[in-house]
């Protein structure tokens, strides 16, 4: 779980950096303290609402996506084939 949480946080911080936001600014926009964000990076688990607030602060939305990439299905002619 910690690895996946770290991936999500890294993606949020990268998206913020691309918009010129520091980690502290992301925290402020999400209504969190910079200390809380730092602690999240070493946490084993976090509230989904906290991750969602951080994502929203940098213009991202949390979503569930299929485990099988659409591009791979398209390249393998499975996207519009029988049964799809």
C-alpha cells in the first residue's frame, strides 16, 4: 500500500510542479499543513479524502481506470472486436 500511496503523491507533486506550485503551496491549496504532506510521504496509509484534496489542488481528479490499457486493446485489435 505504501508504494502505491507514494506513486499517487509523486504524481500529484509533479502535476503541481508543472503548474509552478511548490509542495507547500499544494498543501495550502488542499487545506493541509506542509508538515502533514511530508508525513504522508512516509505513511503506510492515508485517507482517500486527503489524497483527493491534494489532487484537486493541482487540477487532478482521482478515478478508477481499467487495468487493461485501451491502447493495448486497440493495437491488438481487441477494442472494436467481437464482444467489446
